C-alpha cells in the first residue's frame, strides 16, 4: 500500500483491516508514523551499478574467450589441411 500526498515532519495514525471474499475484517491497532523532516530524493539501489559493471565485464571476457576459441580452432583446421 502506498499513501501519497503526505507532508514533511507530520505524524500520521493508520488503522488497517483486511477485505476478503467473506467481507471486511476487524480493524487492527493504531500505527503511528512520522514523515521525515527533510525532502528525500529517490536514489537507486547502490548495488545496481555494481551488478551492471560485473555483467558488462563478464560479457567482454566471454566474448574474448569465444573469439580466441574460434581463432585457435581455425588454425588447427588449417594445420591439419596442410598435412
């Protein structure tokens, strides 16, 4: 659940209840929360850039390995043809 339009540095009290096919349940206890006093920017997951860097590096290493395999196998085929 997301609650939009909350003000900075404000205390809010929430009570929730479940809704099922059988109807509504009882309200739970009150939950008191306070919003931050400062506006916070949404920052991406710090691990996201690490995952991206590792993925790119792994892809480059795999590409170099495949090219090396093709070059070596091509040379071996040429050596066998020359005999």
